[in-house]
């Protein structure tokens, strides 16, 4: 298999590294007279509101993410009794912790509502892919994974830096939730060294299908919905379930060289809440699988490609192939819960310009739990 890895993380960290270093060897006699360096933004009158349509649509997407998490953690999870949670291998305190996560989401939703103003989206009616408590936990760790990554992908591009600060301080809380749900699922909580970012359209593609119906006067989310991608035989931690633990041993659910089967839909499908969205793509013919993980965007060739049935296969990248982007100081690039999409090209992209990948996505993304 020809592996194309187009992100040398170590090079990114050195690229354009022309900074002004601190003076070395400062005499200790002058330490009491040192002053903080000038610079940065210190607006005496911060305005916690959006400054562009990009801001508004990005934060409104984040608000829809907060709403579904609020409904799941505060309402749905409490439908199971304490005994139900105990029978599923958890404790009463685990149930209470999930409820606390729901209380956190109240604050997050209120904060984003205030930034957006009177036209902010309202909560919807939701549909969920789980029936049991372990399935709920599994979906929760996936939901918070793309919710967290979806904000990282646009946070630094917001025009309103004041609003970005509020969103930053809410999404770091969600990162703790994701960490906890991995522990509850018996997965090593944080095998990766860096968290990945994805684009707004990627996040909306993953989220939209769980919104069944929304209030008629609630504004539409204006990000694209890409055709759905499925991984029929992807690793599933529920198939070999481990008990919850603070630090369960790391277990690789997928390894370099593992065959990954892919199946995707054609564009033009009516989808989303109330059937008001249509899947679309601006990409050409499928050529690669793109793996989004940590700092890395790694491409692998498609094999067994059948454009008539929208199927193909690829391989988990890595192994003995020593190419930039596969590892960072020995840390596997594909680690933890990552994202896969079908793309038509393999452009060199880095975290700061990852949004350019949207023009190349044929289908996806989909989550892939590597371990």
C-alpha cells in the first residue's frame, strides 16, 4: 500500500519560527525592575458578541452541540434508575457525574445564547442511536469528541476574540467530559498527545442526523452536510467491553496495516431535522482516505474502489513506513478516537488552514476508535 503522509509536525513547529527571544543571561541584580512585555489585546470594554456572519454561524453550530449534550446528560441519562446503572457495571456516583455534566451544559448553552442574541437557535427534538447504558456511554464519548474537535477547528479564526475566550473556557470543560467518558468505557483516557480540530461542516455532518425536528422559527445551520460515510467493520469497544476505571491499560483496537472497509452515500440525499437539508460535495472522484488525528492529516490510498456501489477499502496508516506525519516523537498519529473522510486529492494542510479540506471531501467524516 502506498502511504502518503503530508504533515511533518516537527516541521510545522519550526516553520516561520522567527520570534523575538527573551534576552538570555539577565543579571539577577535587575530582576526587580523587569517589566512585562507590551502587546496582546487588552480592550477595556470587551464585547461578548459576534462580529461577522462567520462568527454567528460557527457559534450557533456550537450551541446546537451544547443543546444535544444537555438533553442527553441532564434528561435522557436520568431515565435509567440508579439500579439500572449498577446493573450495567457503574455506580450511583457515575450516574450523578453524568447529571453534573448536564448541569454544565446549561451554563454553556446560556453563555452562547447571550453571545448570539435573540435569534439564537432553540433546542430541538433528538433521536439517539443507543438503547442501553453502555451504548449511551459509547455514544457520549463520540459526541463529545466531535463537539470538542469541532470548536478547535474554528476557534482561532473567530473575528470576535472576546467571544472566542468564552467559548474556549466552555470547550475545555467538554474536553474533561470526553476524557471521563473514555474512562467510563474502559478506554485509556488520553492516549494522544494533542487534540485534533475539524471543520464546521465536518462537525455538522456528524451532528445533524441526531436532530429530528427543530422549532420552525429556529435559524438553519448554514454549514454543509457531506454524504454519510460508514465503516462497516470498524473497531467497537463494546464488542470486548472492559470495566470502567480511572486508568485502564491501553488497548489497541486497531493497528497499522489493518484493513478498513468504507461505504458512503451519493450526494443529494434529503436529511437533517425536518428534512430541510441536502447532502452535497464540491469534490471530484474519490482517491484517498484522509485520517484526521492530533496535528496530523494523513492520506492513504483507496483499494477495491467501486464508484458504482460507493465502496472501497484502505489501511490503518503507520507500521514500518517511516514517513513524516505518521508519528510525532514516537507517538502514533492515529491514536484514540480519530476521524476518517473520503477525499479527491491529498493537499498539504496544517491545523491553521485545515478548512481548505472541505473542498475535497467526497464523504464523511466518520469516527474511528483506534484505541
